[in-house]
C-alpha cells in the first residue's frame, strides 16, 4: 500500500482549514486538504461560489465576506480533494479517507483537524418525527439549493437560529412562528460580560439587528417559555409549548430546531487528543495550546473543532496553527512564527472578547440539554429513551461505554454524535458527579461508517 | 411542502423513487431532491418501525439513510443525484433481513 506524502494534511475546508492551507502554501509547504463537502467553504460559507453568480442578497454580508478567502484558496497550489470522507486518523499522522466508495491513504508531516462544528442535539419529545429538522438543515437547503419550507415553526436559541430566520424573512418566505427558548436568566448573566462586547460591537449589533428585524416583520415571536414538545404520530402535527405554566398548541407540519453548535469531536478524539468539559459552553472542547497543538504530537486542531468561537475566529486560529506547523516542519524560524502570528492573534483576541457574552446569552437551558420526559429519545439511531438510560444507571451503569453495552445507546451509525453530549450530562446529573468524571464515548476508528468494499479497496492502492 | 425559490433550476435529470419518475435539478443531493419532490419518509427504523427522514443535512445524523441502486445505508444528504438513479425507501428489520 503506497501512501501519498505531504508536509501538511488538513481535514476540513471551512474558514480554519482554508486559511491554514493558503498560508502554508505561501510558505512552500505541500498541502492536501480533505473536505467532506463538494466545494470549499465549510458550513458557514457553504455553496458560496455557486451563490456568487446569483443575486441572493438575503444571504447577508457576513456570508459574502467569505468569498475572498475561497478565491485565495482556489488560486493556491493546495491539493484539494472534495467529497472525501475521512474515516481514520492515527497518531502516526496517517489519514485514511474514501472518495466515491474508494479508499485512499496519505501521510503528513503535520496534521490539522479543522472539521468545524455540528449542531447541538435538541432532545425534546417528538424530535425524531418526520418533519423535524435542524435549523442548520434549513440553512443548508436554502444556501445550497434555494429550497425552503413555508409556514414552518423555528424553535430554539442562538445566533444561527436568528440568522436563518432572518434569511427566510428577507427572502420573503412566510414563517408560522419562532419559539425562542433562550432562558430569561441568561440576559442578566450575559450582562456581566458586557465589557467584552465593547471590544467588538459590530458582532453584537448584527445579532440584535437580526432579532429586531425578525420582531419588526410581524412574525409570531414566542418567548419566555418553560418547555416545548412536538406532537404527531408519524410526522409532525403540532408544537406545544408551556408559557406561564399553561400548555399551548400550534399546528404545523415542519419544525426546525436549533440550540447552538458544539465541536466535531470524533476526529480529534479518535486520534487520541485530550479533551476537557467547558462549563460555560456546556460541551467538550479539545485541549490545544496557543498555537492549536493538541496533546498528540504532530496533530493540531483549529477553529470550531477545538472550541466554539465562530467563523472569523476560526480563520485566525487556522492561520496561527499553520505557522506553528510550518515551524515544526522547519520551514520558518521560531522568530517568524512569533512575528507572523501577531496580526492573527490580535484579530482573534477581538473575537474572543465577545465569547463570554455570547456563550452566556445563548447557553441552552439544562432542560433542553438533558430531556425531562422519560419517553424522549436520546439516541436517535438506536431509539434509546431517557427511561432506558435511567434504568441502566439504576442497575449500576457508570459511564458512556457501559451504557453502550447496556442499551446500545451511541452504537448506531452516527457514532454518538447526536447523543454523546446528552449522555454526558444525563450521567453527571443522575450519578451526581462532574461531567469530567462522567466522560464521553471512546471514539474509535472508523470515524465514519465504511463498507467492507471500501476497506478492501485500500489494499489495492 | 418544500419548494424552490430559485427561478432558474438549471438542468433537470430523471431519478426514480419507489418506481415513480421524478425530474429533479441536476445539482441537488439525493436528500434535497426527494424533499423538494415531496418525499419526507426515507426509511423505517429497525426497532420500532418509525418513519424517518433527513434531520441535519450535513452528514452528521445518518437519519437520511436510504436504498440507492439496490444498496442500503446510503447517506443521501451527501450523495449527488445522477440520471437514472433508482431510490427506494429503506426497510431493514432487526435481524438485518428484508
Ligand atoms: S440528514 Fe443527517 S446525515 Fe444526512
């Protein structure tokens, strides 16, 4: 088996991956970028090249801002492989991936994991019904294909929720209602961090503007609710929400859920990178130093894949990580690393200054992170309910791995991506231990399900 | 129902869902094409026979699994449509047999 060799292999082509690739290329490193999507941009700048030709103004400025970066990337000598599913990353800096069902392998002097974020699971009653999708899905459908759903109900909290609703409204798509689950107390908690906001007002004002325009548009806006659930037998019939201790019903056929994003963990964890629980963001983050170097030699993690800070921060963190990798490869000096990373660090610190405010404001209520109703499905793949998890804990289950063998929770094709965080928090709560102690699933290769045929095809290459 | 707001959908190609002919934009992925054509029921869960369809559209949740050209477990939100593609609802019972 022959592996192609590169100085740097980057997994992911969002702002972090692309920025790193462009910079590394400028310093004469050979770079391979493996991207799961069919075009560069990640989720934030998804389909940006395609939309460039149309005049879809409703996509907004923050989206269009990504274009120069993608253009630089296209002009570079970086070897870009789209539609590549990375299914194995080893500590020995070898990457296995498949394209169109055929496997390939490559070795890198340095590896950068820039796999971005995923949406946080939203385990409420009825979230597995047909007609319930994530708000991120609504945005992908809109950006990539101009496909929308009229009279849908949007439920949740977080900047991305307001962004997609704002895009819908700007594009003239009627929305039945927005049910805002931002906990009331968050506004006060966020105020304590308002000092940081002063350093980056643009960011915050944009968020307020979206929200203000949503309210101004006359769309039904429901807030201060204490619970929500989705009804229906096979598909969605209605959303119910509890406001001032009264349950109210809203008939609809399509619901979009969102409560923030969390790092894509499986890739870094499978390579053995250390993680920590971040209480403010209520999720696991990958441990990295100021240059994005993880606990595993030669593997760096940048952008939202290490901790959530958004697209602009991701671009800076990607560039900083690239400089460090170039230094490790002896392509630049230690002094160069320091000097060249300065402007990126400056921009990054401006972005980071608003995080405490944003994180506190949009931290989802614990009742939406750990389901309350025993019948709520926690693991979508294996259809494991909260009741089953509690039962296992009752008979001695102590952690996520044991829970797998007790209930199959986390054993399905998504490999715990849609239940892992809930499981950590449920275990912590039920066992009255800290999240760090409760732990997370052991991420093992393959990172993504692969067929035997795909595995076999590797030996032929 | 899902619908498109783009006035020009570009070239259409033909795919088949459960034997029915669907003309869909060439640059859609399979999940988008089916949703756009009014199909939201992609598969049945093995345990409780619940109907499922796409949830995340970004390759994370695996709820969009479907049978494409005779192969089960195809992650339809990550696969482009192609002319003549034959798609079927995925039903696998817990013993793994059809
Ligand atoms: S819809 Fe989630 S993986 Fe396809």
